[in-house]
């Protein structure tokens, strides 16, 4: 079919093939490592950690279902499989993409809820609620992915001929409402929610910092850790916005203007940005979390089969998983925000998964 004809020159095709291979390996290996490390920590897992595992599953699912066919098609200089594989490819990409977007939005909301309810976070976030949120993100993505199958929108080849997605240029009239709804509910609204949530968390962190500085003349380690964990969460959200915004803008352009006026090389770039969204999460974890980096470096297939890996359980590590540690005076790891009693024990809970820090202090031998 002419719709699947290759519209890229040799050099563009070469760079496309190279680009697809590198993110494919990074995405599959990186997200597998996130899941493996989470599995090794399963005995310590807390409810919000399931959201991080769910996010890794969406990224891994997208990589496994999409990259092999895209690489094979680029290697063959033509789209493989025809209309059936095109619908499969478009549906899989759309499904996992929507699930990832919703999961990131839920993560931001959960972090905000817990950061505003530090005294009793477990009353707000339970296993049942987190499982329902994960299930809802998958069902929401599935519903949107099935809309083009039942006639609201459609799947079709990308302009450059080696990939499939929503056929933006073929939905001038019947798909106009679909594209506008999709753009608003699955890009604009999640972006606004994520930005508002992290802005609220940043304000909460600022007041926590001011309060701690009022009681002490130095920044407590726990505040530094909270700030670093917030940085990781913000970087992940920025990655989402940067990867999906170009794709959304080009999609809108295709609705209001003739998509054939867009050069194939230009239409290729937003698709590559969107596909790279499965890569950056484990990369950010690796470079910004000391404990995750150490645990990944310790991984081996023997470790998976025979004996448990050594996992971090100290408050000094900016872990991407929840940590509950009892820090005593002789531990020399950190002190309470305003404690002056040498027999004080501080218990701090913190997590990248939902960005909260709680402090509970008990005094002995008073």
C-alpha cells in the first residue's frame, strides 16, 4: 500500500534505526532493573511503591510491544505486516502511553496528598486504594485505546511510513472531537495537575525548611533528602512533558492543516521523542539515587535465583523506595529537627514514590 511506502532517505533511515535500537535496549534493560530491584524489596514494600512498579510496567510494556516491530521495519526499509500489524502497533503504543501518563498524574496527586497529611499518611494511602488507582489507570488507558477501534478516531501509518499511530491526518471531520478531547484530557489536564501538585509540594517543603531553620541553624539531613527526592520526581515529570508535548502539537497541526505539508523528517522527530519516554525514568533513578544505583550494580542472575541481594535500609540513602529507619544517637546518621535530648529516638519515613517525610519523636528516661 502507498500509505506504508518509505518516505525517508538513506541517512534519515540509518539514524532512525540507530535511534530505535539504543532506546530499545535502554528501556527494556532499565525498566527490568527497576522491577527486579522492587521484587527484591517486596518484603519491605509499602502501598505507594506499587505506583512506581506500575509505571515501570507501562514503560516496559510499551518497549516490548513496539520497539521490535519498529526496528524490524526500519531494517527491512518497509512497514511489516500491513493493516493488522499497524492497528496492533498503534493500539499498543496508545494504550501504554495513556497508562504511563495517568500513572504519572496519580503519582503527583498521591505525593501531594501525603505531603499535606504527614501525621497519618497511612490513613490516606492504603493497599486497597493504591491497587484501585493502578487498576483505574489501566482501564482508563484501555478505554481510550479502544475508541479508534469502535469508530471514534482511527489508527494508521505515520507520515514517514515506518510506524503507526493515531491517523491524525485522516481524521479531518469524524475525528476532530476525538483529537481535541484527547489533547485536553490526556495532555493539557495531566500537565496542569502535575505542575500544580509539585508546586504545592515545593511550597510545603519550603515551609518545612523555614521551620527547621528556625529551630536549628543548619539544614537537617531529612530536609535535604526530601528536596532531592522532590527533584527526582520533578525531573520525571519534566521528561514526560518534553517527550509528549511535541507529539501533541504536531497532532493538532495535522488536524487543522494539511499534514502532507510536514516533511517526513520533521514528522519523525515528535514520534521519536514520544518513544523515548520509556527510557528516562530508570536513567533518572540510576543517576540521582545512590541506593538504586548501588543495588543495580549488585544485581546478577545468580542473585535472582539463589539468594537475596543486599538492599539499602539506611536513611542516608536517597532511595527511590520507602524507607523506615530508627536513628539513635550512636547511629550518627542524623538528628531530630529540634532535638536536644541525647536519648531521643527519631523515626523518619520518606519516599520518592509519594514524596513524603514524616517525623515521630519519642523521649526516654525523661
